[in-house]
C-alpha cells in the first residue's frame, strides 16, 4: 500500500518553463489537495478537489492550474514558472468528505525555479 | 484573523525527558485539531487529533490537550526518543465552503542523546 505518491521528487526549472507535478493515491480517497510549504510559513493550500470531477481554488492559486484526472490522480501544473514558485509541494488526500479526518500526505516535490 | 501559531520555533530536550509543544489558534469556529510530525525530506505524518468537544486525548506516548477558553493546544511526548526529532505542526479545521485546514509554522524538536 503506497499511500500518496508524488512525482518527481526533485525538479529544477528555468523561469518561464512549464511543468506538471503528479500525484496519485491508492486509498480510494475522495478529496485531494495541493499545498506548498515555504520556510516559516507552514503549509498553504493551492487547490483542492472535493471529489472526482470538481476542483476549487485555495489560498494561493495564482500561477497554478490543476486537473483531477480520475479518482486516483490529481495533477498540478505551472504554466510559466517564476522564482517565487520555488517551494516544496505536497499532495494530500482524505477518505470521504473530509470532516474531522486527518490528511494523508505524499513525500513532496522539491521545485527550484532559476 | 485566522492563524495557528506555535510559541517556540525550536525545542531541545534530553532523551528520556518529556516534551511539550504548544500551539495557539485564533478561530473560535475551529472544531477539529490535528498534530503532524514531519521528518526531514518527508511529508507530514498524522500523530494524533482531537475534536472540540474533548479537552484531552491520549495515544501511544503522546497526549494532546485542548483549552478552548484560551484557544490553546499542546502536544506532550513522554520519554522523548531520538526518533522523535522532527518538525511538529498543529493544524485546525474550520468549515467554510470547504474543510479548511490552517497549519501553524511548526516547531523543530531536537532530542539530545
């Protein structure tokens, strides 16, 4: 049981390049989330998907797009990377509805934008 | 405004001692609280949670205390071990149009052998 799997683990991009961060969970969870983690700022929500077929903005969605490809997969796309998007990105999931349930996290993608 | 903060950014304890990590929250509508542990290079890992209708919950070597009067949350780790060295985050859940989770900035716990 792999849980939440994120790929790639590391990536270096040049300003203006695009890329997609992949996330997949094998726990049959309904809700999935994308966070970024920056030093001293905790985790901030970029986008979430309450269920297959729906996506919504979180606190810091600018510069990002998402796709909930199916129940298992939730991808995050940077269309034109900027240095301010240098961060560690985490994907998380919750079984159903999310009420009073802890999130399950992947091990992150460390992204550097030069 | 909404915020979840930790009183100390770093904490060092001797192996075998008890650790206490504190957290303050500001949203009185929050009804569910979680503590996560994050080791270097890993994602946050669930430790223990507590609902707002409780004031104490115990797990294996860990206890979470909730004081809603002063909006304070603490995590107690008994007999701290080197493997407990990590960053600890508190998080609060508040229902808006979705289950919003607000994370604190984290406390780095170092265990001295």
